[in-house]
């Protein structure tokens, strides 16, 4: 009777230990904790935790364990190239984990996002956006001749664009480019735009890598700055990148590199 009692007690004590393993492959346990971590990674990537997913993860872990055991038995893990790949993978995992840990300890707060938003908005204050038309041609002479004809009212800007512009997008629409800040365009084009007032056209053609442009500013208006809610994700990402870059520079400065 005493032996039976001791056997039952031993089983009760051992049960939680065995319950921690979801499978054993050639004597090597696959723990519940390791499977939970695998599932957690998949859930972070968008998967839905479910019994079906866990069955798939369990089978995948068994498959991997069998394959790893075979690789180790064959000595593949001792091959120099394989060891180098393992070392590089380990480095990548550690670097990513270090950066994640830094961001957890130094989070991008709403206050930081608001401050950055206010700073960018202040820098953009007073900027304008322009409603533009342009005519793009291959050579300067054609551009000069067209400019003279438009100024002499021998042809309208729209008609000249439809007939002569080699820009297939805007040419069909009479050269219309729509609204936008000057920074949407290459520097030479942008500089010309910023030098024009509403209703004005360039006196001389503007050369860019695309050809020769005749530019007309149809209208101007103050540039509308987007609301914080519309750009918050982009600002957060920018601040994260800046924070990690600064952290990495600090690590390099404190390291003894010879």
C-alpha cells in the first residue's frame, strides 16, 4: 500500500514537468514555451492564434528538429560556411533585439511626435503651392519660337502644349500639371516656378534633363499643411529611425576600434 501511494505521489509531481513538452523527437523535447514563442512571432506577423495554427506550428517544429538532428549527425553544423551563416544570423537577431529593446526603453511618445510635427509645420509656414502648365520640347530654338508666338498671342498656351509638347501626360491636357509645391519638380524647374507670379510665363525656356520647358503659373495659394493624424505614422517612423541612428553612433563612439 505504501509503495502504491509513493508511486501515485511521484506521478502527480512528474505530471507538470511532462506537461511542459508538446513532443519529444529522438529524446529531444519540444517545450510548450518554445511553441508559444513560435506562435507569438506568427501572431505578430498577422496570423490568428487557433488550434489549427498550433497544430501546424507543432508539426513544423517537429520537422525542423528532425532535420537539425540529421544535419548535426552528418556534421554539417561544423562546416565553415555553415558556421559563418549561423554567426551572421545570430548577429542579425541580436542587433534587431538590441534596437527593439532600446525603443522599448526610449519610446517615441505622443509629445515627441507633436513637437516634431509643430517644428516641421513652422518650417513650412508661408510656403505656396502652384497651379502650373508647361510645354516640353527637345531643343532651345523650338522653345524660344513657341514662347514668342504665345506672347504675341498667335497661339494659346494650351493649344501650343497640345500640338508641340513631348510630355505625353500633360501635353494632352494643354500642359496642365495641376496643383503642387515647387519642390515636386527638379531644381531648375522649381527655381523658375518660384520666380513667377500668378498669370506669368517664363520669358526664357528652362532647361532640365528632360528637355526645354516653357512654364506658366496659372494660380497660387498658401500650401495646406496636413493634420497630425494624417502624418503621425510617418513622423513616428522618422523619429524611430533618427533615434536608432543616434544610438548606433553613440555605441560606435564608446567602442575602442583599432
